[in-house]
């Protein structure tokens, strides 16, 4: 499981929540030149002193047979495809069979979406060519109706998975972007395409959001992940534990006397 950075950082927040709640142990970190360097305090505990958070960390929940990758800093501009290729190669080498990508979509682009299910969660799966998955449908989630594997940018990403093709062949320029170019321009699309090309099952769980306090969206995405993977928050399995780092994410609540 790993986040794909996007608006509101919901995927990262959801991974933080899952790592904290499952008491997943950090087993290592990844060093990729495509990711900006960063360093910070331990995200989950005030102790032990000196244990620092890094840009790409790997956690493992043995009880849930689950490996989680947390990404804390963005990919360098122009290196999204290179990063996706590197990560897909690494995951394939590790022998993983199913990858869950957590990300978010711009609420301002939420148009012509069927909201009858009452769920903000949407998905994209590599199971079928049209991006749908029967199990996800049973969960009540909606597939991304905008997904079209024949659209120019999606086809361009697919060609990049072939060794004979390079980025210099180029997609349409930014000035030529069309409405259907939004999804394949996002980081999750490159990761989805390269992982799928490796023969790995990929499920993208996505939610629409805006910038701001997206902690409720992170809970929704984490709960959806729990359903997908058979984790049961609040029952005999996982119970939500707020990450220590969230204490200072958005500051203290407003003083009610001002209202």
C-alpha cells in the first residue's frame, strides 16, 4: 500500500492513520533521486528521541500481512514517470502481487458524478480493461467514469512502459491539455500504469476533496482500505489510533468565544 501525492495530501494522511493504528514497524526506507529530500521528527511517537522521519519509509504489519510505503515529500517536477518506473521495478522485484494506491482528486472537477451511492470513494482497478472491479462494485464504490485507456495521455503512459519509448516522444503540451487529460496527468496514473505493466494487480482508492483540513477525508479513505483488505476497524481487528504528528498539523481548534 502506498499514497500517490495529490490535492489535500489525503493519501498520505490515510497511510499515516493506518500505520499508527496497526502499530506497523518501520523496516527500512527507500532512497530515490526523484523525490525531494526532507527530514522531520518521529511521526508516530514522542519517543524514542532521535528517530527521524524520512521522505520514503517502508512499514510492515505482520499481523495483517501488509507492507506500507509512506511518501512525505513530492516528486521533483518532470520526474513523476521516472519515479513510477523505479517504484514499479522495486515492487515487482519484491514479489508483491497486489498494490493499493491511495490518492485524492480535485473536488472542483467533480462533474457529472453519480452520487446516489452516498460515498465519496471512487476506484480504478487493473482487473478489467475498463478499470472496473466486481469486488469494488460490491463495496458500493463508483469506478472513475473519466478513465479511458484509449485516451491520448493514458496511451502515452502505456507506451512509456516499453523500453523502446522515451519521454522525449512527449504527450500533448500543457497548452493542448483537454478535459480528459486531468486524470492521466496525476501521479497515481503513472504508478497505476507501470505497476499494471509489471503484471501486478493494482487498486486505486480515490476521494474528491479540497485543500484544507482533510482529516475526515483521510478517515474515509482509510476505512475504505480496511474494507478492501478485510481489516475491521472498531471490531476485533484494527482500531483507529490518531498519529502523534497530527497534534500540530492544523493547529489548535478555534476559540469558541469568537463566535
